[in-house]
């Protein structure tokens, strides 16, 4: 194991100074170029360091081998006998073997994201975005994609439990009767606790309950559903209104701590709209938009910013005030970041009515007020910023709502508590001591997807239906309602909130279908409109009209004393959200967008802060190639939590970030034990954290981290020399559109002058020639494509221990590169699927022809031929092949069998696999086209990654068709191939990243650098 | 020192060395034979079924079209196995008391499906699509044999990859006019001339790349 040395800033600076021209790096470890790192990278198969985590002695090896030979002899003789079970009465519109798509919506924190669900023989297998839904427009994010695994999750709660013992629904309904009796005599003792509700029908049921039993109280609690946003809008507009943004009309966008491209109920739509003004093409109309991001931790939005200003969380408010002041011209910009603010304000002034200032969901209310005051001053309200009534049924201050509940529970006022969804024992603010208060309630019932921390402490637990199992409705960020239709009968005897409320209302057999349908038919739905709404996935005309609203101009004076010492920022996890997805293995193993860490939450900090606390670089153990980091103790408001330290270039100094959602004590096999629980740090007075945290390194032994960034990646020496990342500013592009064609450093790499020559005659692709173009300018690194690929292609999950050994199976990885100063670098995202090289290096080395070329240019991978030599992976310059070192695919669990895509083989141990351009979709389209006697049309084959992408960064098609979108993009001057000089002729090419930084700030930065 | 081996060991050694080649060859030949044999491929093996359904009677005798039961053969990868209700279309009227049909009536009455034993099975890593083969003029009988003469269903062809490729490489030898696809009794006249014409007319491609079937 190498010795941990402190971060050496002079070395970083020297190295960056040494770099010829542009240099890109993926991690500080790489930048420092330590010997250990070089050694790690030089090792031929780092992932093969040791096959098994524990050694195997000779005796057990012989036993195992003997057994497997004997078993192979027994079972390998004949193919198994299978049965076919047809229907008794086949449904009318079902064609066995052909999927059907149903429109519904996935609610997250109450808000709907419209989806189309692929159903094979009424088995949902894949989630796609609904192009007609305003919050999706066809795109999906990682949460939505992974929710299909959430449906089939074998760890979901499966039975009604009374005091932990198996019970029945009818017994529960009987047990509700005394509660109802009490609701008449002592209504104040009966409480309902729900999550955020936008469902009109559920809202109506609750209102009916409150009317039937006046005095019952309804509380709402959602740990990260925008408390600050709600209060901020109330502060700004005087009541609970919502703001929605139109990024298609904004030339300048300023984010005050907002991750609007990857967070919040409208982020898919926002990402689409935002990218529509960012796609730089030859002959485009109008210029490129410009994004300023002022934030602490590096978010997806911040990573694609044109100008990013890292500030401590408490400073965001001050920067907002300074912008407002600069716009008024009433005050000179404060000294701190004066240049940035002045330039930004000038830019905003020049784009009145065509700019947006977005406050972060988690920012304090006053930041929302300031942001909207700026929007008002610029005349953006009513143009790029619309104000609508909140889509929520009853927007309240949820913190206050929960506080009242806890106070009443502690006072012994509450006798019955019915919790409809959520996990407050885990995620309520620590100072509320919800756990303790809950113990004082005589009747506690919990409806939830999992047997979790809350259900353990409740008398009754009812398994909840997944959103794909029950009828429902929900509103999107803009208020558009969707009727949610079930795709499958409840797998695990689940009940919906509608049914529980139905039981409370006295209807013994209220179905969720009846409740939802009843609501909408009571409001003018007809059979025809109902069917149309179900078909389209949206209720037409249900979005509220924008309303006029004036922003309060009374901005309260700043509160002093915030942000002393090291500030801590508490954020929802980018892949686990508030912890509700903690048992979803796809999301646990999904590399976090910025850090690429899987299966863990860490303490994120900037390099200088790390230096201050005495943290050295991460370590690598030579034996396993494990990346290990030291553990620090965070003390915040008297609570201590130990977390592994992780240095993020670009993180604001003097501040640290932690993610909620990990460290679940109970709630499924996957969730339990992964990461550390952050909720104990979260107090009602500081939901998003604050100043005064103390960080000290502990003497605990270094902690292994499954960080995928350095895994299976391109040699760092090649990255700079060969121009893996090609980027320029918009100004440069306008001057020299072909900048990406110039070889890096303006010189041809020695020996590669004859790079396009071949001894063989060129192969002519006469039919289709499938190809892909990835626009790195609009890629935000959000990971939607990665999970979409996993879901479409039945990709296995390997677990943390295997990720640490570099054996993750994702066919599509998103490489993240940095450029420049470690304290505020530029970030580049580069999704890397199989390049489908025309002259593929993997093919000639396969001894069994398991990988071969087809006549449409696909680099086929034939699993059943593969014998696992791994020569192909060794010879792949892009490192896109994945090997099943063990039997990672679960062949046993019945529920997971039902989840898989029947069109894709489930791979077993010892088999190589890789991206196939979704060849199952190509084949499907080809068969349909040939049956109709035509060619496959452009846009008919959509790969899973392309379909999911919110910014439409991925374009796929036939490059032999000159009219196709992909052929057009290949003609763009910014189109380039990765490692093109190797003459692999990759079919996947990239459009170089173009950023549009404010020229004033670029000049200032250059002058600054020269000055030093 | 006395010789360890007798002189005859020389001959034995020579025979063994030469023989080894033949023995290895023989072993490979035997293995090759076994994997192509009905023992492995289930070719010509009759499958017992819960209902002794006779294709010979229904197809050959009564002349029911394949698509009456296998409804999705022209639109889907899967030809479809008829639901119990399809049987009952007729058997609610005729042979209503036949003992042999008891499982069908029971299924219809109880709603429990009939569990058939699969006859034609491809491994999970092979993706076969019925609809495109039917559309391109490959007759049912080309792969399934003379179903109209089978009492109990059996697999008439080996369904090995070698067998698939025979047609994928030379479709002109097996193709027939589209209108004859469902005709069990079709006998090609002058296939050598008709075949290539049909291949051209139907734009049949010789798809032999791995990802045609394996993905």
C-alpha cells in the first residue's frame, strides 16, 4: 500500500503549468501522476488482480471442481423440457410476443413524470418517457428508469403485519373501526400523515374525510420535496404559488444554487428546453445561450455552466443580493466576486425579458425572493418565468406541519396516527425525535412499499402498491394531471392510499380505480375523454393558466452570523434521492454524476479544505487495486458522523457537502448497510445545513470506495495527446468552426501519418450503416442513459466489492474530465458506449469468433460462442467491454425473471458483453420494415440511451441515408472520433463541447493568471 | 541392465501414436454425431400432451388453416398457442362428451390453462421471428414438416444452427410463393427456376451475421 501524502498544490500547479496547450484530467490522483497511479494504470487487467475476495485452498477447490464436473455431466446432456401455458380466454388486443405500451406517470415527491411503460404479455419490463407529457417530452431520468426494478423488488413488503405478525387486510379494516369511533368523540386525537400530494382524487378523499370527521388533522411531510421552495415562493408572491420556466426563450440563465437540469419535478423538461438553445450547428439561427451557476457543491447544472462561481452555501444569498443591487444600480457590487457579478449583471441587463434567474430548490426562502425580484426587475416574469397556482392539493409548510404533529404526539394528544407512505422515523429532522414521539401514540398504522424503520415501530403495516400496480392520478410541475393506470395486478398484495382512505370513509371495498374514476367523472369526464386521457397519459386542459403575480420588493435585511467555520451542505443524493431508492440496486450501483462513486455516500470537499484538515490523497492498495480513502468525523450541532473523505475539484472551499439517503438501518437487503446515515445531522433549524461544522480526520483504517472514474478508462497519457476531449468557446467556434479537426497541439502523432490506409480493399456497406453521434455540449452527465441501458439490456448488478475491483457491468459509462484549476475546473462529460468500430481491434483477436462484424457495420457480440478469453477486452482501445467474472445475473429470484427484457439474452458467468447499439431494436425495426417492403425509416430505431436522454444528446441512425439526422450531424465541423488516428473508424463519434463563457470574465481570468 | 520394455513395446508404441490420431478423430466424430442425433435435438421425438391433440385430424382431415389457432404467426415473433376458448369454439358444439376432451372442458370451466409440453424449443440466446419468415415465403412445412400427417406433434427437423444456416445461406432452395406458405401439401415445381425469382421478388437477404439471431 502506498503511503498517503498530503495534497501537493505546488505539484498540481506545476503540472498544470507544464501542460502543453489543453490538458484534461479525470481525478486529482491522475493529475498528481503518482507512481502508484501509473503502476495501476499500466497493469494489463487491473480488474483481474484477484479473482476471489477470499482465497480458496486446494481442498475446497478440488471439491468445487469435482462437483461442477459431475453436475455438468448430469445436466449437460439434453436440453430441458419446457411447457407452454396459453390463456384460457386470450385478451382481445393481445398479440403474444409483441409488447404493448401504456401511458401512466411516475410520482416523485408528489409530482408526476409522464411515462410509457413497455408491457410484454402484461408484464411491465421497461419505462420510457411519454412524448406527450409536458414534464417528460419523451425523456426519463435515472429514478424513473430504475422504478421498474422497484416494482419487482423481492424485498418489498408483502403482507399486512400486525405487531410484526402476519395479518390480513380485513383485520386491519376491523381495527380501524375503533379509530373511527374515536374520530367522532375525540377527532383531534386522530391524525393523518402523508407525503406531498398532487393527486386530485386522493386530495378529494382526504377533504371528504376531514369533512366527515371535523377535527381530524392532516399533516404532510416530505424530507426533500422543496420546503424552501414552497416558503420562498410564499415569501416572494405572498401565497403558495409555483414558478415555471421557459428556457427556450432565455438567452442568459443564472442559477443561484439550483440544479434545475437534474433536480426537481420539471428538470427533464427544463433540460430539453435549455439544450434547445445550446445545440451549436452550422447555419443555426440565434446564438448560444449562456449559463451562470453560483453554487457550492458541483451539480450537474454547475458542471455544464459557462461561468461557474463556487461560493460557500451561505454566500449564495449575498451574491444574489449583489446581483439585484447591481441591476438597480443602487449599490456598487461588493468586493467579493465583484467582477463576476458586474459582468453577469451587464449580461442580464442586455437580455431583459430573455433571461432567467433560477433559485435552487434547497436554497433558503430569501434566495427565492431575491431571484424572483431580479426576474421581476428584468421583466422576465410573465415571459420566461410563469407563475401558476401550486399543483399541490394543500401546500403547507411541511416542517411546521410535522413539528405540530410531533409536539402533539409528545403531549399525548395524538391517539391514532395513520402514515400513508413515507418513512418519517428515518427521515424526520433529528431534533424532532420522531421515533420517541411515535412511541406515545396508541394506534400507529403505516402504509409503505417496504418494511422499513417506520413500519418497525408501528402496530400495523400495510404493503403499499407500487405506482405501476394501482390506479391513481398526479399533477406535473406545471399542473398537468395524468391518470395513472396500473400495468400489473399488485405483486405483493399491496393496497393504495386510496383504498385506506376508502376504508376510513366507510367503504369497505373502495378500489383505487373507483376512487380515481369517480373523481374525474364527477368533474365532467366522459367515457370518451377518459379513454383519451388514459391513452395520451395527460388530462387535456388540466394545466392551470399562468397568473399575474407581483414579487414582493421588501427583501429582508441579511441575517448576520451565518456561515462561520466550515459550512456543511445537506443535499438529496443524486441517485438515492431521500433514501426511498436505497433498496434499488441499479441506483446504488449507478455512479453519482459528479464523483462516480457507487454504493456509498462520502464527505465532499474542495482540495484546499481537504488540505486544511490534513487529508492526503486517496490510496490504492496494490493487491486489489482498491481505492481507499481516509475517514473523517463531522461534528455539526453536537452530532457526530463519520464519513469517508472525497475531494471534488470545483467544490467551494470552506464548505463540505453530504448526501442524504444512505445508511438505512432497515428496509431491504440492498439498502441495509450501504453508506452512512446523514439524517442525524439534519435539524429543523438547519434543514440544508449551515456553518460551524468541525471536520477532523480519524485514525480509522482507510475505507475502500467503489469509484468508477478510473475504471476501464482510456490511458491518461493518451487523453491529452490524442484529443479525447475537444472543446472550445463559442467565440472560438465562430472564428474557427473546424477547431475540433485540428490535431491536438497542432502536430500529427508520430507514426500515424498513414492513418487511414489499409491493406484490404474497403468494405462497402450497401444497406444500412448504423451510427451514433453524441453531442457533448448538451450532455449533463445525468445518468438517465446509463440506467435505461441497464434496464433495456438486462445488465447485472455486481455489488460494491466487485465495483471496487473494477468489474461493474454498465455498457455505457460517462467519463468525466476536468480542465484547469482544481479549485474551479471546467467539467466535461463524455458518454462512452461501444464505438462499433468498422475496423474493430476486438474482432481479429477472438479465437472463437464470438465477436464479429455484420454487414450493417455492427460489431456483434455472440454470447453463446464466447469462451471468456477476454482478449477482445484487452485489445479494445476504448475499454467498453464488460466481463462476467462471476454469475452476476440472478437466475433464481422469480420476480426478477419477470422484469427482464425478453428480447435480450441474460448473460452468464464467463461471458464477455458490451453495447450492441440495441441490436434487438434494430432487428425489430428491420423485420417490421421488411414485412412492409420498405427501408427502415430514419428515427425508427431509437436506442435505449437515446430515448432516455433529456437533452437529446444522443442521435442514432443510418449514416448511409444522407437525409438522416445522424448523417447530417456527422457533417458538422465539430464532429470528431475518439482515437480516430488508430484507424478503428468508430461508428460512434462526438460533437466537440462548446461553451459560451462571458468574454469579459475569460479576459479577466486570463489577466489574473498572467498576473500570478 | 536388463531392458525394461520388451521389443514388442515398440510396435505397441507405434500403433498407439498413429492410433491416437484416429482415436481422437473417432471421438470427435462420435461427439459430432451425438449432438446432431435426435437424442440431443429431440428430432422426431413424440411429446406426450395433456390432451391427445391430433394435427393429422384437424389439419389433414378437417382442413383447418394453421392460422385459425396460431393466430399471431403473421404479426409476431411467436406464432401463438391457442387459448382454451379456441378449442371450445367447436367443441362446445361437437364431441361435447368425448372423454379425450375432458381436460379442455375442465380448463374452460375452471379458468385454469392447459399446460402443453413444448415441442419446438430454441435456446434463450436465439431469437427467432415467425412473422418475417412467413412474410418472406418460408412455408410452415419447411420447418415443422408435414404437420397434417402427425398424430401427436413432434419436431420434424433438428433445429440446429447448422440447419438454420442451410436456408439462410441458400434461401432459393426452400422459398415458396407467399400464397403457398400455409399449404401443407405444396410440392415445388421447378424450384431451381422459381426459387431465385422469388428471392429477388421478396427481396430476401442472406442474413448470416451473428446478430441476426443472437443478441
